[in-house]
C-alpha cells in the first residue's frame, strides 16, 4: 500500500473524495505508477498529479483506472461529475500572497488583477463563437454562390 502525502487543504471536499477513492483503487491494483502508466494512456507524471490532487484527472483517466482495477466505473464517474464543477483551476497549493498594489491603483482593481479567473473558459468560449461565425459565413457564401447548372 502506498504511503500518500496529505491532499492540499485548498482541494474542495468533492475533489478530495474523488482523489481518495482513486488512491484506494490504485492501491488495490498493487501497481506502481510506472506500471499503471504502461497499462493506460496516461503518463506516470500525469498519474502523480492526479493522485496528489494537483490536477483534475480527466474522465478517461478515471475510466482507465477502473478498467485496470476491475472496478465499477459508474460510481467513480459519478464522483468525477460532482468534483468537476468545484475543482480549482491552476495548481493547487499554498495560496500566493497578493502583490502590493502600485500607488494610485484602487485596491479593488489590484485584487481583481491578483485573483486568477477561469480564463481558459473565456478562450474556449471565444474560440467556439469564432468557429460558429466562420461556419455560418461559409454556409452563407455557399448558399449565395450561383450554381453552375443553369
């Protein structure tokens, strides 16, 4: 049985429960992280991050561990669904002390700049909107294009 380090305090309860269950499942297999990596599509370092709570495991990793361990996927995927919306973005670790705001900058702006937001969601949304606009433009051009069968 692996001797696990304590999970980060910043990890929400749902995420903590998922990681604890994944750790138990991994221990049940008696596989090393290297062997687990060989039997799944995820690297040893990825498994280290997932099982330390430093990074959210993808659904596929949860399924792969269940498959290797011969465990019920439905239960662990349900735990993953509960943990997904509350999983912290970025590295989980001790909080970074806020920077001292520059003189003349209101404190509210300094705090807003210091607190990272879910920017990857904004980028993803912007990319999806841009893709939809391109698809609509291409469809409009193809629809308006005169056909050569007249």
